[in-house]
């Protein structure tokens, strides 16, 4: 369980992103974390990862504060940020380096995910395009087999075919004991994958519930617009 | 697979599988892809496909062999046609009746038009 309690966070004193903000991810499954631009979605993911520390309140994973960055917690959570650089080494070398940190890392799953993206493990990270970089890192993330996987705008910069491959990779890499949190404003790219939808606006959770089959038919975009326009 | 807005996704997937069975893509008695495989193929949540498979099982179109997965029923094509016949009388026909009433079209007129249509085939 990921628990965010009464958190305050601002990048500077004038710009407070979250204030007295609480949110819990209690069950496994695929969560869509939706919110308008600038509502603090990325900030939340960084807080969950322990890369940012709350100025008030607490963020914990299975009861342990994430700002402590204990090896036990860090080996169970993986973040795919919206933008990142990869070192100029071969994928094999890279996997060799990070593998010891993730006890359930699966080479088989890595190959399967890369195959979904029409790629192999025989690549050099230094010579990849932006889209390829995303695909490789998402494959590594899924293969790490952490209980918690956080993805920030994963479909940004992917073409239509790659978005479809991304969905297949996520479904193929998902298992019952995992929680995947996908932050996005591209609702259409992921809506049919989701088990839960969570809509936030500054300091407030507007909606955090399982998606019923009927909502899939109603269409999540409408739900999003309705909820954000007309908060409960 | 393209989904329409007005109908539950699990039902659209179930109907799609029925089409695939009728076309012989999944022969009777053969194993279906696992729930996860099928979910990845059509890019939806696993639980949605679980509901599609449940619905198909209730209609005796597929069945579950413990620990082995889902298989196409030996009489799947007959059962699908039976189910489509029910849909025709429960949904298509009442809709038609309503239209006929609205436009003041008699049964006799429809019968004649149908005969012409069938003669053409």
C-alpha cells in the first residue's frame, strides 16, 4: 500500500504544489493518475519514490517512509520519469549493473517486453532515439518486477504503433501482486488498461475508485471533464 | 480492435470472439488464448477479458478446464447462432416494430418487400 498523508510540498515558498494532501493506493492493479497540467502529478510520483521529501506529512510504502530510501523499499519500487538520459553503454551492461538491486529481475520478461516493441536486448543505449529510449527503459522497468511501478506520461513521444505496443507490454508485464501507477493527461492512450482511476486537483482528490465496466463504455474522458468541471 | 462507445467493452470483445469462432479462427474443441494473452492482443484490462470469457461460458460457447484454460465448446457455432436468434427476437425485431409503427408501415408491406429481397438473393 502507498499512503500519502497530509503532505505539503512546494518547490519554493511562493509556489506550493501540494498542501494537506492525502491519497492512498490500497489494492494492486493499474491506476490512472489524472489531473490537469500543473496539479502535482509528477511531484506526487517523485514523493512516492523518495526523490522529493514532504515538507509536512508523510509518504510511505508498506508502512515505511519513502524519504528514508531504505533498500527494502527501493527494491520494490521503480519510476519511469517523463524525461531521462541513459548512459552510453550496451543494454546488457546496463542490466548487469542494475540487476542486483531488484531481486526478482526477469531477463525473460525483458526480452518479452522488448519483443513487444520490436526490439532485442542487443542494443547500445547511447545510440537510441527518444522513442526507443522510452521503450527500452519501460521494458527494464517492467522486467525489474517491483511491486510498485510508477510511470510519468509514458505515452508522450510515442507514435501510434508504439502506443499500441506499450499497452501490450504493460498487460503482458502486469501480474496480480503488482501496482502500476500511470500518470497521464492522454486519457485515451491508457483508459482501457485501467483498474482504478484517480483524479486530482491541487490539494484535493476529486475521484479515487475502481473503474466499473460501464465507465469503460461511457468513456473516461467524459468522466474526467465532468469531474474536473464539477467537483463532487 | 476498434470499440464503440455505447456498448460495454466486455460484450464487444465477447461478440468479437463469437465472430472469430464462426469464421473458424478458433475451431471447436480447441484451446483459446489465455485471458492475459487475449487482453494483450486487444489491449484492454485483464478483468475485462475475464468478464468476456465468463459471459461466453454462461452461453455454453466456451468452457473452462481446470488448470488448462478455456476451450471452444464442441457445439459453439450452434450455440452462438441460437444466442444471435434470441437477440434478433428480443432486440432487432422490437426495434423494427417500433419503426414500422412510427412510419405507418404494414406487416403486409414488409412481407412483400422481404419476398422481393429474398428473390434477388
